[in-house]
């Protein structure tokens, strides 16, 4: 084959079509059996991203005497493919063909072993490497360490690393990366420290990437910041994968500001960049901000994938953004995003938590293969929305489809019974869980049972149940009892409520909710001095009450309110509507402001004013002035709705002829024509 033909062949192997033309040319001119010519075809087909391993294998099978380069090329191609076992098969065939392997052969075959986690064959290769004198070759050493680490033989990997002085930066990256992947983070930090002490080798982008991941998992913000500064100093900021990892690290370490600064400075962003930012915001509880950022991503014409859509759906679920959730569902269909069980379940969860059970069930019914997680989501959603009987029906369907329930399933079922008042059924399910499914109750199950008994006003039975628990009840179980006592009224149970209230404070002295609950007990008994003292003790310890927030979605935008909020652009209209709401309620009669919910000894009129501007009332006022008459209003609150607001919203639903769906910390309240789905027990 002449030089001109060789040069032409090099330029031809740039696509499958041109490679096929080159193949035909070699066959027609009888050059195919020249290893140099055929190796060019195989190199493109086996190693390039646009290649074709199957076609490369067919060409390889036609070569009478492939040389070592061709064998290595095929072994390398399969080692990086989804079929690494073929690399090992080719290696065995190469030995049988009496072709002596070189250091690259061992490197590529060990890569296949690492991918397969095949330590047995890897150890055999290790013996051959020593026999053939390649144990000091740094490329072979790196592949051996990677193989042992991937196979779970960390001691062998570390021994190889410690015993060999022939190390390069890749060697350090392999051993550090192995420890990070194996979740041995402290050991990874120790190795990184030793690497820095080795003056001849400097960390590269891969080193920093590994260590940033270790910082993210351990919450080591200080070291993460140092690594970020080092990457800037070395010019690594152009590495998009490293920048994505640093953003993820900042979010997991709680430094949102640094993450946003880095994101804003990035010239190039890929889908992983946006995923890191949006999932980080969602994880940190910045749901509105994550949806705004997703909107910016849409403006930049970046098509979302399933991973980022799961995060966005989670944000919609947390703040009840039904319109935005529907838009995400539309995007999934428009972009033909592959629907896997995780994304489908996220859709069901979003609709459940937005109070749209019809749509949740519609999506759920279309899922072909449902796992326990999917069933748990729909059962929990039905429970939260007060559809206890439907939740139990779903459980029967789950059993018919032979999906085995887990402990989470029974939390949903017990909650369904609690929200709907199905006392006997709840007791039956609790027994079924233990005796039929051999699931040992967790603290959450016991808490559900206490709530169930309190709902039936069986406070003494609930106390007896707690005393007989085989595990020591935690503060949540006792707090559930206290809440139950408060809901049925402390009359006749004051001493019990006081005793339990003091106990939960002793068990969780830094929780504001525990102080508020005990303060409610004293306020309910008109012991204002003691109630006020509890509040003062809470403040003296530096414990602030969690502020109540309410959200409402209007035309795809999320609006947030706090009590007495005057920051909204339509504040004047909102407060005018508040006056109209109170006027219509007074005309309707039947509502007396629940001033007992204000836990300070102040004048009744002042208490009433304090209650009038709770965040959920302001959110409903915005809904009334922003939506068409007769349309439903949906709000979400981060805390339990108070008695006064609950009574207020019931009357509002009647006098304005609106269905109001309110989700608080524990459940949904579907208000319609003056009544609530919770039957006034929540």
C-alpha cells in the first residue's frame, strides 16, 4: 500500500459511511490483509464515539493474522463499552493465538475487570503481570489499583499503592477516587494531604473533583472553599464537570451564596449545571427560587431531562404549585421525556400534595409497572386528602398485584384511618402489620396509633398504649398525645396535658413547638401568667417561634405571606378584601373569633385583630381578588392551621361560594359550603 493510499485512508475514517467506503476500497484493491490498513478501520469503529463495535468485530474476524495493536484496540473498545466481558474473552483468545500481551493489553483488560468487579480474573492477570515484568509500569499499576478498588478489595489496592514508588498523578487520583467512591472520606482526605506533601506531583482537575465530592458528603465547607480557590488559581474553572461538582458541594454544605456566584460566573452550562442548582435549591427549601431558575433554564432553550424534572416536581409539591406542576407534566409529554418509575411517581406525588387527587389517580392508573414506592405515594396522598376508604381500597389492589407492602405502606394506612376516623380498621391494620407481614412497628407507627386513639377521644387508652410500647417512646409520640389532648379539650385531662407538656420540653428543650404546645395548655385553662412565663422561658433560651408562611399560586406565580404581611404589590386590595370578608361573615353570623388561640393576656379586641391577619387569610384574600368567581382556591401553610382560621375559612367557603383547598403541616382541608373534610379534627 503506497503512501498516498495510506494518507487517503486516514482521512476517510471519520464516519461510518466513509469507513464502509474505505473498507470496500481495501477489499477491492487487496490491501485489507495489511494490518496497518485494517487497523485504521478498527481504531475508528472501536474507539470513536460515532463508531460501531459490532462492525469492528466483523472486520476483526476477517483479519487472518491481527497484530498486537489490533488486539489491543479491540480489547480497549470493549473495556469501555457496555460489554466489558468481551474484552476478557478477546484477551483469552489472544493468548491462545500465541500473541504476547504488552503493558497496554494488561491495562485495557484490567479496565474491563474493574467495570465487571471481577477480582478473580484480575488476580490472575496480576500474577501474569508480575511474571512478565510489568508490575512497575505505572499504567498497569494504576489499572491494578482501580480493579482491586472497584472489586471491593481496598486492602489490596492500598497495599499496591503503598508498596510502589512509581506513582504519577493518575495513581493518586485512582486511590483517592476509590476511597471517595467507597465512602472512606477521612482516608481520602489523609491521602490528599500526603499527595500535597509530595512536591513533585500537583493535584489536577480529577483530584480536585474527587476531593470536592468528599467535601460535599462530609459537609467540609472550609476544605471545599480551599479546593475552589485552588481550581481558580490553576485555571480549572473551564472544566464544566468540576464546576458542577463545586456547586453541588456548596449547596450540600449550606453555602447557597457561593453556589449562585459560581453559577453566575460560568460561561458554559450544561443540563447537569442546572440540575445541580435547582436540586440544591429544592434540598435547601428554596422552592419558589428553584421554580424561577427553572423558568430561566426554559428561556435558554435547554431541554429538561427526567432527573431535573423530578426535582422541579418536588418543588411544586412542597408549595402546592398545581399550575406549574401541570406545566411540567405538559413538558414531559411535549419533549417525550422517558417516563421511568421515579418520574411517574414524582408526578403522582405532586398531584397528591397539590390536592388534585383526580389527576393523581389518573397518572397512577396509567403506570404499567408499579413498585411499593408508587403504591405508598398514592396511599399516603389519599390519606393526606382525607380519602381513608379509598386508601384502604388501594391497599387491597396492591395485595392483588402481589406487591409486598413495607413499613411506609402501613404508615400511610394508619394515617388514612386516623384522618378519616376509622378506629377499628386502624387497630386491625396495626395487628395485620405485625402478625401477617412480620413488620416490627417503628416510632411513626406508634405515633399514628396514639393519634388514632385520641381522635376517638380515648385519651386514657392512648396513654396506656404508650406505656405498653416495647420501645421507649420518643418526644414525637408524647407530643402527639399532647396535641390529641388539646384537640379534644383539656377539661378533665389538664394534669395529664401539663405533665406530658413538661416531659416533651425536657426531651427536646430546643424545639419551639414544644413550648408553644405547653403554653397552649395553660392558655386553654386561662392560666395566662404561666402561659406567658413559658413563652418568656423560650425566648430567654434563644429559641424563636417558627414563623408561619402561607403560599398561593396565581396564574403560575407563587405568592408568599406571613402574618400581617404588607409587602405584596397588591397589599391595599388584599386588605380591602379582608374587610369585605369580615363584613360578609358578620352578616352570615355563626362565627366567633377564636381569641383563645392568642396566648397572651391582652384585651379581646386586640386578640381578634391579631388573628385577623394570619398568613392563610391574606393568601385567601389574594385568591378571591385574583381568580374568577366560583373557581377553587388552593393554599399551603407550613404550620398547623389554628382553630380560628379553620372556623374562618369554613364560613368563607360558604359566603363566597368557593371550594378552598388548604394544606397544612399534617393534612389537607377541603372546605366547601361551610364544612371541612377533616370533620373539625386535625
